C-alpha cells in the first residue's frame, strides 16, 4: 500500500513447512566484521557512485513502491556510518509486559548489531539505544489501536506513535536518532506462528513530528518468531534486521507464494530459520560495497572476472549485466561463512533485478541451476528448492533472447571463482 510518500511494508505470514548494555559502542577491525564507522548526524546519505557504473544503476518508475533501483530515494535512514536506533518496549492494559523490558530488548540485541556489522564489512555502525529501561504502558488497550496484519498507518499506528512520543519526549531528543524500534510485549496480538504482525513504515514524511522531525522510519515488532525447533535464542532476532532493512530502503523479496522467488539467499526473502545475508545487489545499493568491487558489463564479446566470496572483505563481489535501464542480471559468489549459515552448495548465484517491480511482487528472481532437484538443505524454515541454485565450474546460465551467457569456468585454491560473461 502506498499513500502519498508513505511506504507501508506488512510482514509475511510465516510458512513453517519447509542487555546487558543498552548502548553498544564496539570499534575494532572491519576485517573481522566488527565496527569502524565514525559518528554522523542522523539522516540518509547517498554514496557517491562511479560514472563507469552508471549503466548498471538501474531505476524504476517513480510510483514503484520501495524500488530496487540505485540510488535509493531520499527519506530513508542512512545505511552507512553510525545509525542510532531508538528502541522502546511497550505494553498495554490488556497485554501487560511479560518479564522485564530489558529481557525483551535482549532478544534482539546485540545480535542485530553484529549482523549489520558482519554484513556491511564494518561500514554500518548500528547502535540500539533504550533510554527508557522499563515497559512503557500505552494509554489505550492494544485492541483499541486496531492493529492487525496489513493495517495501514492511519489511524491506529499514527495514534500509537503519537502516544509513544507524548510519553517519552520529555526524556528523549528524537533529533539524535535515525529510526525507531517499537518492541511490543510478546503477548500483544496473535502468535507469529499464526499471523505475523511485525511491520515497518519507512520513508514516511507524513508521520507525526517529535522535536521538529518526522518519525519517518519506524519498525514494530510483535510476538516471537519461534518455530518450536529450539533455535529461537539463535535465530529469533532476525525479524529485526529484516524490518530495519526496510528503513534503509530495501523491499520485501517474498511474494504471495512465500520465498519461492529468492529462497534463503536474502533476509528480505526469508527471516525465519538459519542465519542468512543480503544479496550483493542490496549491499551495493546500501553502500556496503565499493565501486571497485562491482563490475558493469556493457560491451559485446566475452569478459573474464574473478569473484571472491560475498561474506569476505575485499575483492570483487558483484558482476552486473544490464538488460535495460530498469533491469539486469547480477552475479555473485556465495559460501557458508559470515552471515550465511545455511549455504549447502557454495557457488555462483545468478539473479535478475527489476527496478520496475513493487516490494512483495518479486523484484528479484534467483535462477536455479538444478530446477526440480528438491534442493540440498534440510534446515528448518529454509526454502529447499533454491538452496542448490548456485552454478559450479562447467555450468552456464543462458538468456538466448538477450544473447547473454554467464559461464563458471573455474575455482582457485582460495575459494574464488572465475566467470566469463558473453554479450552478443
């Protein structure tokens, strides 16, 4: 749903078939996936792009909701440097807080902070801050806000944000923060096993004002994504980086059919189950990859590239083959390391990015090197069919109509893969 500049992103219904410290400030080597970014004022920052990559900076129609294009439209939170995430834990008279508010905070942090540090190679210094350490009781019962799956911002969420602002504004300067996290007590609303309510409203310049700035990027987390497998302590936090990535401008990659378009290759597709990373396209879009790490293939003939694993720092990470100003093919190397815990067939991932497709309608499609195989993973809540989608040496992806062939020609001792891209 899109109203004016309001971008609304309801979470998917789950498919189960297939803090100690309140303000964290680690600063060490980016080579270990830890944090090195300097502080910066709140607000979005567009990375400076090389002109040589301009043909690969696809863009969609202005009316597209959360487009995959580069650069990301203004109004979202910054995705590099220091991001201050104001986090409040709320309860209601008809859903009183269970346990302590700090224990709810600890379900998501510091895990979310470390996930962003690892995935961004230290380029994003994500700092969750909870200046209010107790449950913040809302003035209305939970049912009075009319919160249900797919609920629009008005009127319920607007009222909820206004009530939060009224309660904490005397103690909190909202100008210091880039985004808002609202952690509802888990007993507010249905179980996530039945209905996922968690939602993000991003780029919402029509949001209520606090200290003169709109609360434009806000994530609301409900229930617990606990599938009963005993992994919640390890994987239950992952709804938070999914929702917060919306505040940075990333769309949902799942569709009405679930994660069949992208599988477990991006947390914007599946955030249940084992840990996973973002696609290389998303990392470039967020400013986590430097221009030297991206190759833009526009010329005719055959060109050779060496790709290093996406999870590692340094080296070329992404090859992009534009089909038009709005779409193209992306090529990257995925391995079982870093944030990728469920990769069972390390290799070259090929996918199409379409900047003219709305969030939730399939803006990215992963191509399966072994269609109908059933996949290679048995990890709970991981889309199995695409788990072995990667291409290995001797295999090729072909788009005969466009005259494009992407061939995997070898692998070196360091685990890097060599690919040839041919354009006729």
